[in-house]
C-alpha cells in the first residue's frame, strides 16, 4: 500500500543496509526507544537489498508497508539509498526521513543496484517530510560527508556530520545511537 490519508498512528519503518538484517547495530535499540515513545515500529528484512535492482525490489517494499503523514522512515546505508527511490514513488508525504550513512551516487567501486539512474529530487523532497541526513567524515565505504552534502543540497533539511565510521558494521559495533533518538520527534 502507498500513502493513506490518516496520521493518527505514529509509525517508524527502519531499513537496514547491504548484507544486514533488522537486528544489526542500533536498529533493535532504536525500535525499543521509539516504541517506548508511542511509535509502532517495523524493522523489515530485505536480504536482497543492493543485490537485486531497485526497480524489481521497490514494488514489494511499497506493497508491504503503509506510508502516511504519521510515518517516519529511517534508512542505514543501502537502506537510506532505498528510501530515495521509495520517497520518489509514494503518492504523498511522510512525516520525516532520516538517511544514515546514505548515498545517492555510487560511493565506491562496488555495484549499487539499490540506486536509480536518475532521481526526481523535487518529488522526493515533496514526499520526504522533515529530512535529516547523517554522514561521517570517516566512512570506510564512501558513504561519507560528500554523499551527505549531495543529498542535503537536493533535499534540504538538516545535515549532521560526525566522525563515527559507518555508524555500525561488521567490525564497528554501534549498539545505540542516542543522536537518532533525539532527532526523531
């Protein structure tokens, strides 16, 4: 389902990145924090994120969730890249979008099937709600401040620059993320 009219329920949907699961890094912690604040939280598993083309994955993602004015979307890495395509194809706006270690162009030499060839940035901006872009100057995969600035320049919102790697990875435990809890109303 795409966008529905009501915003009575505060909902958050947390998207993991490439090779991840809903139980990596700070996603379970953020789920607990937002749930305690009255959100209904979804942490879907998309094991083929960044393995299959976004054009084939996107219809499944759109059909699997409700997106409305009470929804906050949070994506980490490829999950943030997926949010760009998702926001472009919604029928209406969500409350907010948080892009953590996100990117809108290939960040390195690896294949990035989660990226679209082009984006309708005006449409994404119209659907994204309050935008927060969080990137690091020390991201080892190239999902760095240059990528964050590129998204911020197109979407506006708030750009947060940290020095915290990829904000969670195989060799970077990142069990909590207090900043995100403060940034999501």
